[in-house]
């Protein structure tokens, strides 16, 4: 786990990489779900991310890893917020 100079290597998770978060992602991307409300979509994305935090990220942090997550809250605001014209 240690990198150069004895510092922990960063852990960079890939989005949607637990069994449950993948199932949620499948619901979100299923073209049959045409009646999904924007709030529902946002909450499902948050549920998938919560699963990843609890199942993947917290254990890595407990092991001493440095966890890097880019586009986490920003992507939600951009895609579920501005994407549905809720802000701006």
C-alpha cells in the first residue's frame, strides 16, 4: 500500500462498482423508465454513491488509503441539477 517516501498510494475508485450500485445504475439507464421524475433520478444516484461510500471508500480509508474522488458532488449538480434545468 505504501508508495514513494513511505506515503500511502492514492485509491481512485471507479463509479458504480458495487453489485447494488450497478443495479441502481441499470435502473437509471433503462430506457423503459421514461416516467422517472428528476428528483427520483437524483436520489437514485445519491443512493448508488452512498452504497459505494459505505462498501468501498470507508473500508479503504480505515485501511489508511488516501481516497481521491473527482466529479462527485459536482457531477450531481451538473447532470441532475443543470441537466434538468433546476439551477441557473
